[in-house]
């Protein structure tokens, strides 16, 4: 997983730089790359990320590294130390699949996390399930209070999108917008989105 993960990260950085240079995306665009539990404890991770950013000329702020709750909680002290090193590089960190692991809302304040990704299992309950609405709203409110942004995962229905928008969710991802695409098709999708973006 170490060499595969590094290849994925380098390709992601390269692709964003290519899209920037072609005018497909602007400087606000960022890309997220998952870190496996094995990668998180790898002693070469931080040095490799520094090198990947340098070789691609991608600013650190344009890269988001995602780690799952379960991976982080398996060795919290070591994981926190590594995340703090990565954070010091200037990139952003996301806690993926939030709600399925062991961390509590109170523990969020101790994590060097910028983005909370709300797991699809919670989003699936929206908008009709009252308990689901309350759970998602509590995560969004806590994240907002802590200065973090939120991403709802696995959004497939317009009704879910509307409910999340009302609750103040920062970003939404899922099949409602697009399924996984190769780079060439993703480029076309991004270009279409920019063409239909309102002025100002």
C-alpha cells in the first residue's frame, strides 16, 4: 500500500497542476487523497508528501489528506503526532467516514482536523428520519463551532441535498453530481461546471 498510495498522491497532485495550467480549475480548487492506516504510521510519509508537493509544484493548501476515524483511533498518540507534522506543511486534513468509528464529538477539539466528512450511513437517513436529521445537524453544528468545514458523503437525492443545505453543511459529494470518472471525463465535467457558474 505504501508505493501504491504514493503513486496515487503524486498522480493527484500532477493532475491538479495540469488542470490549473489549462484553466480548467482555479486556485481555490483542491483535491483529496485517502491515507490508509499503514501509510499513517509509515516513517517516510511526511518527507514523501513534501517531495510530492515540490516535484508537482502544487501548493500545500490544494491538497487534502483524508484519514478514517478507525485508522486514527487504532494508535491515537502516534496518529496525532503524524497528523500534526502533516498539518505543519500547510495542507489540510479531513476525518473520513465520521460517525462510524470511535471518536466522540468532544474529542474533535483535540484533533488537527480541518474537515469532517459525514458518513453515508447517516446521509441515507435524510430527510425523513428525525433521528438522522438530529445526528447530522449535531455534527455540522459541532464542526462549525470548532472552525471546521463539513462534507456530506454519498448524497444521491435532491431531497438530501436540500436538507443538508438548510442545516449549513459546507460541501456535498455523491452520485447526485457524478460517479467516479477517469481524468479526461472529469476534466470535461469540471469545464461544464465552470461554464454554468454564475458570474461574481
